[in-house]
């Protein structure tokens, strides 16, 4: 009889959400920064769940260490309760994705935790159900369940999160074109603890039908671009007239970063998730160096230093050991 597994290590990538018009629906995993979660079963049978957090990146020291207030901890707590598990568990969260910058930090931790728990206990949970477990962990940081970042981190590639009245939750994964290149600029700026709440608070409560039609059309072009493997079509759909115009006021340097990146050869530029990071889309890496410099210069004009990452889409969360 095989020995019972005591420890599992899983990693999950950062991600970008929305891609312009796909608010709360589109997610894309990025092969740039990763969170790693180590889950260990302890001999004690008191059902305690301990959290430790380490790693580089702004805000790591502010990440909650109470299981119910930490995205990875909440995922493990919920899964353990559903399984009826009485074992104690130790969770080590190694942060590679900076929290609060629009790169799906809490989603990466939650995705890695869900995958690690599933593997450690040999559950073979269907991927869509794992996404639901991981998304529930987002309540710890965002206050409510969001599927866009966490579905991309867990499944990899481009994911459409659909909440259907007829079929329930659907997570539709599509493989990105091989030549899709992303440049992400992360400004060195302090972000509020409830940044997602702030970013949602500026959104319009009423939207004209003409703007809805515009965004549906643009979002459809993005989906078609992924289906056809056409980077230029994807970029053509990154054209949001509802959310981005409201949120850009929260990002110092937005206009300069966008205009300078486009001038340097980016096909499209948008806010990554709720920001303040910004994302450029390129067809191949030929112009990536110039676009990276342009985005950095754009933030510098606003008095901000930044980190810039050139990356491809990620294949998603995986077991490391």
C-alpha cells in the first residue's frame, strides 16, 4: 500500500483580467510571476490550519496570517470542511505576485492552494469545481467571489467565465496563439488595502445601450481572435468604453504609458485587471524591448519607477512536488 502523502507543493501564475471589454469575464494567465503554496499534513488531529507567508514583493508583510482572512487559507479551510478533514494543516505561501497591482495575486495563491489540497488528498476534483473552490478564496481579499483571475491562474491560457442560468458556471479555456506577447508594466506606487473595492467604486452605475453594444462587439473580436489564433484580431477588440475610462483616473501616467507604448509598436494597451499595472499586446517579441522602455518612460513622466515584464501566456497551475 503506498505511503500517505504528507506534503504537496503547487505553483500558480499571475494573470490579467478583463482585457478591456471583458469585465469580470475574461482572464489570461501570464508566464511572468508565480506564487507557490506548500501544504503539509501534521500529526496533530485538532483541525488547526496554520498560515505562513514569505517572499518578495510590496505588501507581503500585510498579507493576513489568519486562515479565514487569507485567500489560500480560506480555500484550504473550505475544502477541509467539505471533506470532513480533522488533520491539522500547515500552509506556506511564497509570494511572487505582488498584491494589489492588478496581476491576480490573491487568485494565484488561491489556485495553487486548491490544486495542492486536491493532489495531497488524491481527490481528482474536476477542474471546473477546483476553480469554484479557488474562487471562494477570493472573498478573503476582494470581499466577494470573482472567477476571472483565479480561473486563468488555475487552468492557464485564456479563460471565459460564464455564469449561465441554464448550465450554471462554465469556464471555457482557449489556447492562446503562440506568437502572442504581453508586456506588463507594474508601477512602484502604494495601493490601498481595499484597492479592488476602490476600483469598483468608480464604475458607472448606468450605461447607455450604445456603449454596451460597443463592448459586446469588442469582446466578441477578442474571443474570435483566440479561436482563430489571430493576435491582431485579439488586439483590435481591446477597446473598452465603459470600465477603463472610469478607472484610468486612478492610474498616474495612464495616458502617457498608453500613447508611448502604441507609438513604440504595441497593438493594444489596457489596464491589467483593476490596475495600476498596465498591459501591452504584441505580435511576437520583435518590438518588446522598445515597448517595455516606452511603458517605463511613460510612468517615469508621472514620477513613478516601474518594473516591466515581457512574457507569453502561462499554462496555469501545476504540481511541483
